């Protein structure tokens, strides 16, 4: 095996590990270099207070690709589900809580017309999301040039849209580029229902419900489920870190070498080709191919260096929008918080605080000027309801995505962090009176913290905003959407490439295909 | 800089006088001017033929001040320029000037210009078009600073066989020893008030000649010194028309005439690569990454779309904007003339032209279809033309060092 | 042919209705044009408010009017004259200006004065926006293809579209996709550093649009304001001499020259339907007119929710019409002045005093103006597009007197969901007058009359639903083959013989005359008559 091509994968995020696994399975000599002391990137389980562990960034699994799970035998490598098919509970300040299970309203003050409309809406969204889902395993085509495989790729994409049928195709072309606000306004009456659906669309994005592209973000979220992700929104046993552990085992089982605490300082070049990497420690590793799971800006502008790229390309990369807008809250709780009017059995579902569209819009308005949301919207998980391995007996962990938290210097100070924590706890207290008294420890990660902790430029969960102008053949930027970078032997495999964020594994798999395809060419 | 130019009242003076304007205006007997960016420059002063004759027989002065000038400094200045332009900048030693072109990522030429390596790590980039935005865009990742200094430097092109003699006469001792593309500095006596004059042996005429660089406050004394000492050497001012003749004879390209700057092209396919402008010699693939490198390597493999040629055209009808055909009369259009003139020095009918590949190979028949007017009557001729290599007029004095007095 | 029976009836004498009717009449059809108001013109109207004083009450400047139609219908012979006004200027509260001079070098120098980098960036920006203009201009006088259809006409148009697209080259194709979906703030951020420059340029991205500059989709709106031209100078704007009503007047004159008949004070309340086809229209006064072809110049929402009996239409279609996005976001003040207001920041002799004027500091100011709209009220620091057309056009006011047109963004159609009250209107008026007064000390003392135009007034008078000036939002879901609704972008309605010809159809709002002309082409095609509508000129 010594004469096999040596591939270095920078970053042991789930995509890096998936890429490593596929390349190792194809007989390549693969070394995965991870800066942190554990695998997983942003899909990790960490101890944030003594005895309390939490999925430190992503906290639900909803996009994990079924085909990849099967091909890499993730279950055999230890991946188990603590709880699948989570419902969404939109907490209401004074009214009956809204409980949604896919297209069904299980509880809440929602009239018959809305219930019927939701079923239709959900079915349509799944159908449209499937169009995106079908692209997950494809290397996006270039729109001109690039030969026969590109022409086939473009034709397949067009065919996927066409085969929706005339009416659905029209509707898809109408809604794909627009905003969730208009869609829910034209379809529903219940303010709570509108807001719950709108929040799904803007979760983890730098968008308000009124912003175009929010529909696309929603379709992206649903694309896994629509194309057969088992279990809908689910909690992996042991937290999201367990997903990464399974990917890591799959990679090492396939023969990849994994080195932790080995941060890469620089990607080394020999003429126009990559030669390997230099570690922070000064150690040099030679490689025929380098695949980076780091985000595009970090990979290209920091690890490689703008001077090794051309001006126009650098300009595009610099303007890849990577400003995160979501913070992450972790609370260690003395006991399970009580939500009035919510049956205890539902406390472990996906809880959402976004009571109406104006609430969401106002939360965003503050953040767009670089201010902290006075009343943030929240997506809450209390995983310890289903998974007792995460906290000491009787104690609980609350994990919440907090929106919005702008990535700007003024909003990244200790004072700003304290303010957002206070605002968030106030919101929580109003829905779960007494919760403040149960807090044993807390941690709030602002986008700037996520950037530092998880090496995500801009602190964006998806490595970069998912929008029409940053998806498919435009992700991360035109000229780099086929995983190969304009430096021979360098590839990207992270969420900054097609099909984007979420713990899916597809970018890693596609990048591996791109590496192998280039070898054959 | 004219102090008005940076104030909100700048609109009052749409076009500004150059630092030499007092003198050029007095000499511009025809009062013929045109606008060059922020400034006004003379088209012609008294007689284009005589102005041109001065370039080739005595010496002529052209007010070059409006040319865009950028200063580039900082530890990464050389690395930055090397990534920017297609040639190897490390070969332009301090005290030397290099002609260079720069491309976009598609390998299409944005502009051409000269790089002055003033002192180690300290460069001046001169070009026809403004480039600050592109330079700053390109500077990301480099420790480099850049400023536009167009308005802070007065500049004259001083060209012709007696130019060296005149410079010696105003006090540039040893200027004759400057080799082509050398830079020299001279302390001048008398009216120049002891200031230092930078002289580069460069120019746009293809003849012996220099370019003179100084602070705007010393512009008029410099002009006066040249005309005082130059009188017996036949000095004359020249306008753009005379310069245009000389540069076509030299076979030099001009942006917006012979090529469309890639960053300003509405239709990208109308821009040209260096190979398509016969500037392949300025592309150095031996150095590492530079803008356009990947596209140009690809172009070398795939072949270029156009060939840029210098044509000698039969007859004496100037082939302005002529179509080039591959056969007499009923042939197919294979290209267009970009610049054309009757060459007074080579005594031939010359043109620069862009031809579709593969036309312009040795042995290819080429015919120019020329429309021209005499006494308001239009005529058309179809005449053969021939591709020639190098400049149409290339006197040995252009390169001879030490430079002769005439 | 019996009385009251026509070959075609056009409902609404806006400029598109007039254009459409003119082409139909020119083809030899007997055409009736019905107008609800006592005057014609829709939103392209000039009305005398007192002897010697005329306002362009709604639309006020001209650039998009298709020159092909201007020429083809000989509008010059019918009295239309468009005069360029040459640029515009933004005044800041610190007393500085950002001049948008018509002369490129001056404009560049002005940008460079604020930010050296932005001066050069302006050149690149102009080139890239011009690439987009050159792409869209050939599409304006064409009927959008139905991408789901396999009919030869649609396939031909799809091929034309994809050819135009391919001509751009790979890099510009990507730029185009990005351009059509980005926010104007992000787009400008890729070129410029100066917040003032970005704010000033963002204006074209939000005029008439219920979106802030940070909202994706606003970059395209900018193009919609750049793609016109005055005599080939793309992006230039001008005045119609005599006000925008002059456009309608010239079109009406052309229409009549082909034998067309206009009836005013004819408020059409119902399109008469028999089975699957239209048979005529009924007016509020009881008059009925018969025709096998009925064309509506009204906006799609008004057309299908007011002129049709919902039982005549498919429920899904009615839902689409109801959900058509047509949000009012703009208002206007027309102000009669006893003299010329002074703007000290600008000075008395700056040529830009003839152009459009804005009062801005930053992008965030414009975005906050949008937040006010979202919150159900008019902007407290609105974006103004202010002009004094009477400085250029001597026909509008008595000599020495002036008319000021002040377009205001953002103004909602209701105040916190409730109808506008006189008090609201007064508050709105004062917000705008105070803002102008802060930049022009003598302005308020010169005011002799103010006409306040809020979206509800525009709706009541012109008929535009919600007072939306484009007859429907210019957003991705309502553009090209999606305008007004997917499957109905080819000017044909859901009933045989029924057509739309207003700005609610492709290519959208502005005094362009393209929708009216395109609709005429489709109608003549259906009637198997030779096409008379000119092709767009080849734009190279």
C-alpha cells in the first residue's frame, strides 16, 4: 500500500471523516488531521459543566444521509438513536401550546382550515425538498463548459424539476427563491402556526422570515427527511458527538489514520500543486492530495493563502457570506424545568419559542444593526429526557439555539454575552417559571465563540449562508463548486460546499468522488 | 493636485490643467485639446507632420502628466506585483523599469503599463487606465500599501534623437550612459532650483527618448530649461496625434484602441489574452502563481482565438477600421485593423490588426478592404497585406548606449 | 356591427392600456378603451391643479419607455418630448454632498472624493451593472416562455433565453444568478467601502418596493431602474415635457388616429363571461359593451378579484390572485412653490440642482426606514427622491414659480392595519416637509400648496391595489414567467378572449409600454392577424 496516493484530510468533522472513509475504502492512504483533542468539528458532545455533557453546537440530527449511513455502516460503528421522530412544540405565552408532528397538528388552537392547509403545505414542501435531496449525491454541474459530465449533471437537475409535473414545477419555480413570510401569510391564519413554520426556515441562518431565501433554507432543512433520512428530527444516543465517533470508526476501520491535536498551520505547495501540509508543531507531512473539511475562507485565505490564488477568485471567496446569527445556550439544570400547560411527556420534544411572526421579525431587526435581540427566538432541546448519559442522575441539560446574535465586534464582548444570556433566561423564565432557580451552570456561545471553538469563520453553523446565490454550482463560489480548488490537488469537503450545512456527510462523500474522478481523468 | 479637485466644488472645473498647462497652452496655436481622465492635453500644437518630424529627427516633448501612477510599497511589494502581472518582477532590479501586462482570472488583459523599481521594495506602476481598485482587490493577503499619485507627479515624455543632448545641456551629467529601461537621478542647476529630476530611458515612440519625472511645483522650470537649452537642438512640443503615429510605427499597443480592457468589457469575449495580443513574451510560466496563470496554461494547450499582427498594406490608403479578408474580394472576414497609419519614416502603409485564428500564418493571403474619402467622395480598395515581425521603424539609436547627441 | 359591440375592449386607459389599444386599433380592429376616471393616463398623468400649475401627480420621470414603441407609434409626432435632466445628488446632514453627475469622469471624481478606492470601484460597478442591463434589455419586448410547456413557441423562446444566457459567458452567468437573488446591500458591499455611496446607490434598489436594502432580491430592483435609457444613454432619466401625462396624451392621440374610441367616466365593474369565454364588460352606470376580446390594464389582483364573479373562476386561480404580492410602500408629495428653494449644501450653481435629490447618511438609515413600514407606519427618516421638474420644463408652472415632486419610501397603505386618518396624513406630510426643511432653510416659506399622495389615495384614484406603483412587487416569484402567476405569464387570462396588459405582467412596472405592446402581440396572434408590435432592437 506504500505506493498508494497519500491523501491528507484537514479536519475531523463528520464530512472530513466521511471523505476519509470513502477514500480509504477506495484504497487511498488517508491521514485525517484534527486540531481539537476530539473528533467531530461542530458535531461534538462536550462537558460544559462538571458531569454535564451536551451537543456543543448542532444538537439535533435531521439530515444524516441514509445512503451514507448504510454504506459506512454507521450503526455497526456504534451510532444509535436515543429518540427519533421528535415533535415540534411551539410554546405559547398564554395559550394552548402548539404540537406539530410533520403535517399534523396534534395540539393547539388551530382551526380546521389551517390543519388542512398544513397537511397540504407539508406535503408540498417535502416534494420540493426532494428535488434538493436528489442533488445531495451529485457533484454540481458547471453551467457552461466542463464537458459531458457537466452537461449530464445540468440535464439531471433540470429533469428533477420537470418531473415534478406541470403545476408543482410552476409552484417550485415560484417559491424556491422567496420568503417563508409570504408563504405562511398566504396559507395560514393561526399566528402561532405561521411563526412555528417560519422559525424552521430561518433557524441557523442570517435571515428574517421576510427575507427571500428563507424558503430555500427551509427546503434544505427538509431535504434530508424528504429523501429518506431515517428518524426525522432525532437525538443520537450520547449526543451529536456520537455521530462523529461513528464516522471516525468507519474511517479508521477502512484504514484511515486519525491524528488528534494536530492543527494544520499551512497547506504546502510545490509549483501549482499541493505538496502536503505543515502542522503548527512545525512537522511537515507530504501528500498527493489535500482535502479540507475547514470552511472555505479558512482553507483558502488562511491555510493556503490568498497569494497562491488569483484575484477574482479571492474576491469571490472573501464575499462568501459567513456571518453567523445564531448563538448556542447550554444550561445545567438541577431538575427538569416545568412548562405550564405542557404535559411532562412532551418536555423532551423539540421546543420552540417563536410565538408570532412579529416576535421573530423584531428579534432579527435588532440583530441586523449589530445589536443583541432583546427577546430572542429559541429552539430548545432537553436531551436528558431521553438520554441519561449526559447528566448526573436527576439532573438535566437544556440546549438551545438562540436567535439572533450578530457576528460583530460590539456584540461579541463579555458584556454582550452577559446581556444575551440575561435576555434569553428572561424569555425562558416567562415560559418555564422558576427555571432560573434551577440553573447550576450556564454557557452561552456567541457566533464569535463558535468561530473560535469550532474554527468556523464568521461563526456560521453551515460554514456559510445557504441562499440561492450560495448553493449548488454557486457554493461556495463559482469556480470552486465541484470540490476541486484552483490549486491542483486541493479539495474542499465541508459544509461550505454543496449540499451545505447540517450533519449529512454528503459533501464529504462527493468530495471523495471528485478526488477519485480526477485521478481517473 | 489641483486643490479644487478634492472639494465639492470640483464640478466647476470639469477638466483640469496639468502642471505644464501654462506653457502648453501658450504653445498650442491650434487650440486643439482633448480630455484625458481629469486633465486636458494637446492633440496638436501647430502641425502634426512637423511635430512628428521632431520625434524622429530632433526632439519633442509630450505632457504625460495625466497618466495614471500608483505607488506600491511594503515588505510584500515584489510578491504582490509578481502575482499581479504576468512577467517575473524580480528581474526588474532597483533602478530599472519593466513593461508589463496584467490579466484577470480568465487570462484576459486588463491593461498594460510600466513598473518602475524606484528603490528596493518601492515601485511605481504607470498605466493608461486607473487601477487602484484592482490593485487593492489584489492586495488581500499581502503586506503592501498602495496609493494613487497621478496628481502628485508631473511627467514629460521627451523623445527623439537629440533628446539626450538636451538633457546633458540642462545639467543631467552622464545621462547618456542610461541604458534602455534605466532610471537616473540628476541634480539640476539654475532655474530648476536645485531640485532632483528623475529620468527614465523609456517612451512610447520606439526612438531614443526619455521620460522625466518631477514634483508639480518644478514642472514649469523643467519645461523652461528644456526649451531654453533645446532650442538649438530643434525641440518642439508634440500632441497626441504625432505620438500616435510614432507608437504605431513602433508597433506598441494602446488600451481601448488595440484591445478592450477586460475589466471594462461588457461582453467578456471581446477582451484578449496576452497571446492574442502578441505579448506572449511577457508571460512567464516559470514563476509561481499569478493572475491568469491557470487560464493561460489552458489556452496554451487549447490554442488561442486570435492572433495580433503587424501588417504592411499595399498602396497608400490608410487602412483605418478596415476588415481583413483571406482572399481578394469574395473571401471571408478573418480580422479587423485596430490601428493604422501611413508611416512617414518607414515610407509604407502600416497597420496593427487582430486576426481570427488560424489566420496570419506565414503564407496566408490577407487582403484589406479599405474605405476612404476624397473630396467627400467615398472610395473602396481591396489590397493585399503582409504580416511583418517587430517594429515598422526601429532605428539603432533607440538602444545605443551611450546615447548619441543626434 | 351593432352599437356597443366592438372587436376588442381595453379596460383602463393607463399607458399600457393605451399602448395595447393603439396596436389593436392599428391592426384594423374596432377598439373601445374604457376609463373609470374623467381623465386618462392611469399613473402617467398630469393634472392642472390651478390655472398655470400642473403636477405629474403619480409617476414623474421617464427612462424605461421603450424607444422601439416611441418610434413605431410616432409619439414624437403626437407631441411627446423627453428631456434628460442629468444626474442627481445626495445631501448629507453634515452639509456635504455626493453628486451623481451625468458626466462619468465627474461622477467618478466625486466618488473618489469620498473614498479613493470607491472612485475606481465605480468603474467596475458600472461595467458589471451594464452587463446586466445588456442582458435584460432584449427580453423586455418579448413574451416570457412557459418553462413547463412543449409548444413550439415556448420552446423557441426558451432557446432564445438560453442563447442570451450563454452569450454572457460562464462567469457572467454566475454573476447574473447572484445578482437576481442578492440584497442590494450585499451587492454594493462587493464593490464599495463608503457607507454614504452605498446608501445613495441603494435607493434604486428599494424605490416602490416593500423591502429594505438588506433584503435579498433588491439588487434586481436596482436593475429595473437602470435598464432604461434616454436616447441610448442607458440608466439616464428624463422628464416628459408637460409632465408624465404627456406620455398618455401622445398615446391617446396615436390611438385616436387609428380610429380608436375612448370613453371616460366608465367604471367597469364586471367582465361578462359566457361559458369559457368573455363576451364584454358592464359598467357601474349600467352600460354594457360587447366584445370577444377584453383586455384589462388593471392590476392582476384587482382584475381577478373585482372584475370577475369568483364563481366564474377556478378556486385555485382566485387564491393566486388574492395572494398576488402587491404591497404599497411608497407615497408622494406634490408641492407648489412660490420660488426656488435653496439647498446651501448644494450651492446655487451646481448643475445637479436640476436632478434628483436625496437626503441620506447610511444604509442603516434606509433599512430603519423600512422597519418603520414593517411596523405599520411611514418612515420617520424616509428615503426621498426629490425633483423640481419646473426648473427644466417651463410648461409646468408660471415663470419663476416651481413644482417639486417628492417621492417617499416607505409609506404603508394602512397605519397599523387601520385606514389613514387626516391626522396621519398630516403627520406624514410634516415628516417630509420637515426633512426637506432641514436641508433647505427657505423651503417651508415658499410652500403654497401640497398634494399628499399616500398608497390608499393612489389606490382610490388610480386603482392600483394597495397603491403599489409597479402593479405588483418585483420579486423573483413574480418575474418573467412567474408574472403575474405561473402559467399565466403570456398575457392570457383564464377565460378565452381575456387578456392582461398592465405592469402586473412581464416585464413589470415603470412607464415602459412593454407589457401593453407584448399583450397586443399575443392578442393579434390569437386573432390570426399579422403582428404589428416591433421587435426589440438588437442591443450590443
